[in-house]
């Protein structure tokens, strides 16, 4: 399934315990329709000390904190309008561009680009 949110996008959380937080997408999983956003949905896990596999050293355990994925419907892409960051929906537009072939000739092709619905600009 295609998702309109990509890795590296700035998004705003619009639902859940971290509502209103803006962060960068660090991972996308299209199969489960989930995204991992930096600084959002922090969970803690207790880890035991364990050997590293060589038998000489021990990997230190303790309380580990990391970001858990959230559903893509709970985030909105953020775009810059003036001096403010505002959430926007994502649209797609077909634009023509020229591509160079291996033999040196040029061909006109159409490609799909993402646009912000709020201001119509390309993302």
C-alpha cells in the first residue's frame, strides 16, 4: 500500500498522548501503515545484562527508552506557510520532465510529485 508520508518528512501528531508534537519521520512501515517519529511515543523497556556472544564481555542492561511506531492516520505532514508550521494534507500532481537516454537523446516523461494541499507547493 502506498503511503503519502515518507522518511525524513516533518509531521505533527494530531491524535494520541503526544498530540501537537512536531518531529521527523525516522522509519516507515507500509505493511502495517505505521511510522516512527523522533521524540514521539517514547516507551521504556527493562533489559537484562547479557553476554555479547564472544563470552568475554557483557552488554549492559537497564531501562532503555526508544520511539515506538504510531499509525499514519495520527500524523499530518507539516508545511511552512509564512513563518508558521501548519499541518496539511498531501496530494499528487503529474508534471512533465525531460529524461536523458543512454544514447544521448532526450524524451519527455510525466512523473508524479507530492504537493501540499494547503498551499499547492511541491513537497
